[in-house]
């Protein structure tokens, strides 16, 4: 009983509020990946061409150019279905981490950086991209943590 | 029953957001298509001068643009701006096209 009270003090929000915060973050992640995947599919040639110019992925560019939008769409589907939302968040974090790793690798080793982005991120520098991705990763981790905290309280 | 109804609402709202995101992106892509002859210019590596690339209705590919934060890699004008012009001060004619990202063409 005492433990529950202490926990409730830490998480002042109601279950419903937590659920809606998680859902709000989910919507943000959805919008990001849906628009990104759409852009890559519609302008696939440009995307594929851009990747083929990157020396360390040159050989596999054609596969990566399809894998990335398909993976993004898969994450979108996972996030839409309430039962698979958690898995969706895990996949989202993994994918964003890979993208961030790619940007860091490009900044460290690539001779020149291709620029191909959409929506609000088109105005960002590469450092800005890293911060943007990190921000989204943090949001997704927060959503997972919030969901887990809610479940723990329910179990007690 | 209440939970199911809430889930359906969430799925519907999610689909709406996906539709909006895709729609915005599609609208943005459509905006890029220009049916007026435009004079296209590329930014140099020092970010100081735009030089003439070509004129036409289809913007040149910005695939080879390398990153930079100064200004747009490729810009377009309805009026001919000559062989080259300084980025600053900007020409008095408004840009009718600009590439998606900042950068320059080597």
C-alpha cells in the first residue's frame, strides 16, 4: 500500500492522461515515418541515386533504397494497431538509431554529404538532424517508459 | 466494449494523421512542378555566388548537392539573372523555385 502511494506521487498523471500522452507521441512518430516513407517511394529514383553515391553502401544501395521505406511503413502499421504499439515504438527507436548512426558515419567518413530531406527537416543542418532524431528517440523512449510505469501500477 | 470503441477511434485518428502527412508531402511535391520556364542557378562551394545551370520547366536534380547551411543548393527565377549573381544581396526578383535542402553543387 505504502509503495503504491509513493509510486502515485512520482507519476502524478492519471492513467488516462498517460495513455493520451503515449498516443500523442505515437501520432508524432506516425506522421514522421509516414511522410518520410511516402517521399522515398514517390521520389524513389532520386533517393536510390543519392544512396548509390555514398561510398560505404554503394553495393547495397538498391536494396537499402527499398528496405528503408518498407521498414518505415511497417513501423507505421505497428504504431497504428493498439496491440502492437509497444513493438512499434521499439522498432521506431531502432530505425531512428540506425539513421542517426548513418548520419554520424557520413559526417565522419563521407567525402561529401548528399542532402535529401522533406518537411520541416529540410531546413536542418546535419547536426540539426542528429538532434532532431535524438529528440524523437527520447520521445519514443519516454512513451515506452510511461506505458510501462502505467502497467506496473496496474499490476500492484 | 468501451476499450474497443476507444481503440477504433485511435486507429481512425492514426489513419487520418497518416493521410494528412502523406497529403502534405504530396502537395509539397506537386508545388515543385513548375509549368513556367524558369532559370535555374546553383550555389558555389563558398556559398557566395549562384551560377546559371539551365532554363526549362523541370528543375535540375539536386541529388549531387552536398550539405551546407548557407542557402538553397539550386534556385530558380522567372526572369533571367545572367550568367551568375551574388547570393547577397539577393536579386530583386522573387525565387520561383528552390531545392528542398540547403547546400551547394560542387
